[in-house]
C-alpha cells in the first residue's frame, strides 16, 4: 500500500516527534480503525507504539486510488477501542 503524506502531516510528525516508521506500522496493521466523526471521507487508524512507551498513535487518513493519504498523526491519550 502506498502512503502519501500531506504537508500538514509532515509538519506534525516533526513537531510531535513521530517517526514515519511508526505511522507505516500502524497503517500496515492497525489495532482498530473507525470513520472520523468530523470529516466525511476520512478514517482513523490506531495502534500502540512500543518505542513510545506503548502509547496509542492515531493516524488520520483517506483512501485514495492505489494508496492512502496521511492527513495527520498524534498520540491519543483518550483513545479507547469501541
């Protein structure tokens, strides 16, 4: 699966000290996904990052042709699997 990062996503990864490898791992095998309740067409993928103390990384993305567009990513303190 091909991942494309928006400029916003790239900026947020740097600002939040999130490695692309972590985003790619969550996208390859998310623990769970759900539609984004605010933005039609966007989805959220969640996964724990062992290298970040087991914190849950939320990756906001959109399916796009042959890949996915990464919109943003951050560690989600309030994430709970439904």
